[in-house]
């Protein structure tokens, strides 16, 4: 066990590592007794092959890393950690970590670090309604020479549906309050509120390796060539939590399906004049900005004589719906009888956050002319059809009066019943025994000889195959 700082300062991040130089499993974390665990355990394993005097072997080493923080000064006893190696449990020693108050110099250094390396969270809006979208961006600002960055913890999306957008990790120059920073966008997401209230987005944690100049090697002419003029310092930085206020939608209509944004709707059919039992493609397209990706199929009134299949859903969503996106529902319809039919327009109710009103979008209706079936399929005249319709009753009675009769005595005795029940089982067992014994005794039968010959042949072929694999051709021949 090792710690990068002992003594450490109040509020300072402490890297504690447990290393094992063998193949191990079932690591059990220690008790840090009052120290705040910022991150961990983070395992990393190394595997190497060594050869000495012609004898080689694999070497394993595993390191479990923790990032800790102390709020108060004092001496903290860290209990032993445990791990299993070859079935035996080994433990580390108890470790004492001393935490002291920071001097004015150290406080200034920590303040300078937080001012020169931090994560900033930007949101497009802080006050929205249920179903409305916001853009959340996490940006890394640095004026320090970074060797590497690693994402340690992603923010939890409490009450949001999120979709990540593509980002570029390249640093760009940006000036904030007259100070130049190198800025990189770490994460960008479009969040859609799923419930109302004050929803909190947890912080993001980022582990940074900072390259610090080693003053001792300034005079070494080879230090800059071989990298000895620098040392790495690990720091864990966190963004601040953000709170989004989400309000309920004002008095949503009964047939509102949760669409929020600015959208339009249209419909089309591939053919209006066909014969019965032929297929029609009905396509419904929703276009616009908003939570289009979350919209479910609409309630469309198709004619009763049409066979309707579940829609094929396709979408093209840009920036999570913040840019003009398209969602299509494609239905396959098969009319079964000739006649004149109308597919009524589909209604989409959308709440527009800008106007703060509900808007009803309607698609166009379609009139269809269905002719007689071309394949001479049997067609039932519509005047003779009997359509079963609901009477809006829970129970439709068949009989309201029931006559009960007493159950008489058993027609069969208990003994006869059990005898007949177990008789087929006994007969099957006797038949199975007979087949087995007959097969063993009839050793002169043709089937038995073939079975024995196949068994011997397969055994020898298996041995021959093993000889070929092992390049043992003498034994094979």
C-alpha cells in the first residue's frame, strides 16, 4: 500500500494505491475511517513475459487506486485491504495517514490550480416544461500542461432522457474575463425532461495527469531529451451540480401524446385505385424540432374492412431533435372488400414552448376506390356481412338460470383406479427391459455386429487423428 501524500493537506486529493505482484482475485476494500472517497477502486493490470537462462514465465501485477479527501485534520488509520492469491487470503498492513492544515502558500497553490484547471457546465435553459429539450455541454478549461485526461464518473441523469452528441476532443483557444484558456468539449448531451420538479444533474469527474517541471534537473542537458525534466501529478476535478426547474404541462388535452416542440405532419398513400386483397402503403411523416424521437404511433381511424399491420418506424434525428428531424410511420393496409373508403386525417397535438400553447397538426385525408378482387378470390357481399360490434357491456349473459345436480357415488373403486393408472407404466418398464436384454443376447444379429464394428472403427480413427495433430506419423501408419 502506498500514498502519494503523507502528510496531506485538508481538502487536498490523496492518491492511495494497493499493488499485488501476482495473479489475484476477490479484492476487498479497506475502511478509510473518516476520509472521503472521491473515486475508486480503479483496477489496472499488467502482464509481462520474462525469460532467464532459457526458462520463461509470465508475471502479473495489479494495482487498485483510490482518490481520497480529508475534511478535518488529524491522524487517520486505514484498515488493511485483502485479496485472494492461489486460494489464500493475504492482507496489507494498517496505514496511518496524517492530515494537517494548509499553509497560506498551499492554499494559494490549490486556489491557483482550481483557477487554471476546471470543468464548466453550460445549459441552453434552466426553466423548462415536461417533454422540453435542453442542450448540456461539459467543457474543460485549462492553462496547465496536461499529459492525459481520463473520465472517471459520468453524471447521473435523474428524471431526464438523454442522447449524447458527437464532440471533438481537440483544444481551442478561448478568452474568459481577459484570460486565455485552452478549451475542449468533453461531453455534449440533449436532455428531455420526463417528470416535473427540481431535477439535479450530478457532477462529472475527470482524472487529469499534470506535467510539472522538475527544478532539480534544470541543469541536466539530457533531461529534456529523455523526459527526466518533468514529473506527473494526478488530480481529480469535478464539475458543479446543476439544477433544472421542470414545470408540468398546462392542462394537456385528452388525446395529447407528449409531443413538445415545433412540428408538422403529413400523410400519403402509394395508390388510391386498387382491387380487393391488394396492398396499400400508408405513410405518416412528422417533421420539425423537439422530442420527435420519443413520439409513439398515433391513433389513426382506418376503415373497418382494412387489415392493418404494425407500422415500420424510421427516423432521422439531428442533434437529438434540436435541428429539423424526421420520423416516419409506414403502415401496410389490405382492403378485403370492394367499395369507396376514406382514411381520415391523423391529428397530432403539439405543445409549443415558445407560444406556450397547444397546436393541433392535421394530415390530409385520402379517398380510396377499391374494386373487385382480380384473383377470383371468394368475396362476401357487404349486404350479407355481419359485423360483431361491442355493446359496451362488461358481461353478455348466455344463461341466467343454472340447474345443479348432486354428484353420485364413484363409478370405480379406489383399488381398480390405481391398478389401471399404474398398469401402463409397468408395461413400459417391462418392454424396455426386454429390448435391452434381447439386444445383448442376440450377439449374432447383423445390427449388433455393425454397431460393434462402427464403435471399433471410430475409436481407431480418433487415435489416428490425434497422431496427425501431434505429427506422430509412425504411430499413424
